[in-house]
C-alpha cells in the first residue's frame, strides 16, 4: 500500500515523543449487500472503505489516532497527533522490515459479481421457505459479501499484508397461526469469496429456517430448572464462546476483569473439556492469515482436559501480563485500536456416544439450534438463547421447541457431575445448565420480529 521508506518516516514521526513502539495499520475494503423481503428486493448497496490508524505504546500506555486520508502527509500528521499525547523525546532510526504476505485472492471477488446473481439466490431461498408451510407469513433474506486488504507495519520490523474475503447468507422466516408469531433463522458464512455460494444449498438452508419457525409456533412452554442440556453438533463453539471465550481474552484478563485471572495451569472445566481457538482453518468465517498486529494466525489449545493452558493475547495484553502474543488481535476497522478476540473456537472431539448422552439424560433439554448470548467475564455467568429445542430423552420424537434461555457458569464444574463430549467434533455434547423460560409474547402478523436485515 505504501513504500517502506514512507512507512519508516511515519513510524519515526509516531516515536518523536519517546514511545517505545509504533505501528501503522491500513485497510482497503469493499462490500456488497442485497436484501429481499417478501420476494421483493428491499435494498441493494455497495460500499468501499479506506483508512489508516497509527498506534504508539510507551510501556502499557497506548495512544491511537486514525485518518481516512492515506497520503504520506496525512499519515505523518496522524502519527504526530498520536505522539503528542506522550511527553518525551524519541530518536529516529532505520527499521529493517521483514515482509510477509498472507491470504489468498478469492476465486470470485465480490466486485466481479453482478446483483442479478445475488437476487436469483435470494429468490430461490425465499421461494423454498414459503413452500414449507401455509403458515409462513414473511421471509426476509440477505446476501452480504466483502473483501478487505489489510497492511500492518511496526517499529519492530513487522511488514505484513493479508487478504480477507467473506460471504454470508442470512434468512429470517416468520410463521403465524393468526394470533401468535414465531421466527426461525439461519446465517451461515465463510471466509471466502462469492464461490461460497457454490458450496451452500440456499434452498435447504431456507427450508430449515422455515421449519424452525413452524415448529416453534406450535411448541409448548419449556419447563424451568437446572437440568442436563445436550447441545447439538456445530454449536459447541457457541457455548464455549459465551461460557468462557471472552473471559480468556487478554482484554478482560489483563485488567483483572475475568474469573480466570491467575488460573493458568489450574482446572477451570470438567476433565473431558478441551477447547481450541484456531484461526488457520481454511475458509472458516474467523480464519485469518495474520492478526491485526501482523502476528501469524495459529491453532491454540486454550483448555486441555479441563486445565487452562493459554489466554488469547494481543500486544498490549502481552505487555501487561508478561505473556507472548498469540495471533488474536483484532480491530473493528481502521478507526479502532486492536484488542484481543477469538478466531474460530470449538470443543475438541471426545470419547462419549452421542445417542447415549440423550438416552441417559432423563428430563433435560436437547438444544438443536442456538442463538446469541452474553457473558459476564468477571463472574463467568453466561446465557444463550435456544432457537430450537426438544424436551426429554426422545429428542425429535417428543414434543418440540421449548421457548427458552439457558445459562450457567463455566464448561462443567470440575467437582460436579461429569459432562460428556462426543467422539466426533461435530457431534453433540452434554452438561448441566440452568434452563429458564423465555418471556411469552404474542405477536400478530402485522408486527414480525426483527428480520435478518437487523442481525449482527
């Protein structure tokens, strides 16, 4: 994006007031989004973004400034604006950069795709959802695909570039019996270009969302209480994300805002739990070549057999805690300083039989699909919504769809009943969780719940 000589001048300007580390981050991206509601195109947008941020560190003090102008003059002015927050005198120096290029060009870049392709896919998904039941009253669908080129260099000699394509399909389906309305949704995505949609069966995804809406429309209320919960394959990352993922990020740990502070090498989960953060999985949504500080992405075991092995570290957290960086630094965009975040998280395969978990759980919840959730990193208390669930050991043969939230603390207590982990990494897992009823609300067809357009 810029020459090494210009980058050196920018970094030296950032260090003029005595900072011991300077960093320049630049990004250039484009994004397309087409949304459809009720079979009619509601919105079509294309956007481009470009900008840069300069960060200066002095010990554990951090200053950040950013600009949408990427000329040499603008970058140096931004660097000096950041430096002005520090008091001291720095010395200019030559920086020996070691250039590394990450990422691969998308097979079908977002800018090469005309909107009629996106509209055709959305129409296929909409029609498939409507065909599931006469009770389907509204279908909202969206395709979003983007590409971002990032560049990071710093005073330690890092010079890294990464290509980051992504594509996602969202669908939200509403079903109504005339007095009440329920919704079902899906939102699969890949860290790839528009070739993602050669791998997705949009019609099947849409049918699954529609069936969930109809199922939930006729579902009874969920019993409440602390019961075994079996979580279907593919959602282990959701429970890990909410149960302890954020609490293992240096953003929380380095400030003493996590229940896992000082717990390295100690048991924090049941012995069968092994949790992994892996940013190297080809084509996965959270995969990156390098993080937003230029550190190569990696596969890292966070919890092994219940023992805490590692936190997720960015540079500032590393300085605060005296631990090495782990390739988990991320920015919302160029206007934000980096912080520690997860990439792709999942629970490793175990030795338990999936059918036996369900057969032996008795009264409990089989969570077939889960929605969003939240966590208090300081206490470890988490909750998540169950968008489709089944009560009792008969699973799909029993009455369906408790409308509920589930919550707990940690991934199984080391001193309590043993959770279960499937032989297949995509299989189900079991643990004991507090299940609570979702407040019952009746909605008319004129007031559908939030569509896929409003999802994160």
